[in-house]
């Protein structure tokens, strides 16, 4: 079991910009926009960064949104 920290930075060039080329849904690969490093399939990349996405989403929620649900 690895304890390697997951980072949105490209391991080759350090860039954070990503791109998704055209393809079939659930088969998209995430690539570094600068050097083209392949991060793998989008769903796998998303699962690795889920904790970061959850944190950002919680900061974006408006307090009134919870009262409406």
C-alpha cells in the first residue's frame, strides 16, 4: 500500500492545467496541457483527487443551499 501524496501537479513539468481530448464517455484520459503527460482515465484521476474536489465543493456551497435541500 502506497502512502504517496496525490497532487494535481504534473509529475514531469509541474503544470496544473489539464486537457481532455475528444473520446467516448468514461474512456477519457487526462493529459497535462503543457507536456502531454498521461494521468490515466478521468474516473481514476477523479477518484484520486476526490478529497480535494470535496473540499472545493464544500467551500463553494452557499449556506442557504443546505436549508433548501
